[in-house]
C-alpha cells in the first residue's frame, strides 16, 4: 500500500509540474483592490471575474458600483501602469 501511495504522489507531483497554468499576477492585485462583496452589480458573477475583465481591458472600473471612488482610481492606476 505504501508503494502505491508513493507512486501516486510522484505522479501527482510530475503532473502538477507540467500541467500548472501560469496566471497574470495583475488579476490578483486588482482583485485585492476590489471590495470583495461578489454582488454582481457590475454584470460579472464575482469580483474575480470582474478583475480578469479589468486586466484584459474589457471593462471599466466604474462598473463596480460598490467600490469607493478611491478604489476605482487605484484599480485604474494599477491596471494602466502594469499594462
């Protein structure tokens, strides 16, 4: 049983190494700036999806009606500067 467990652990480690997906770090930075209420007022299912759209340039920060003006300004600056 231990041998099978070790074999599967090695298989998982190798699969993780070759199959992991690289993600744009700006998405997480932008998501951290958003309020995190996942209200859907922007038309996206949550703040993560909205942050992805912001980084892609498909949405404007002003669509987040829950965020304060300072948050929208800083989200705009972080996406614009990093592009």
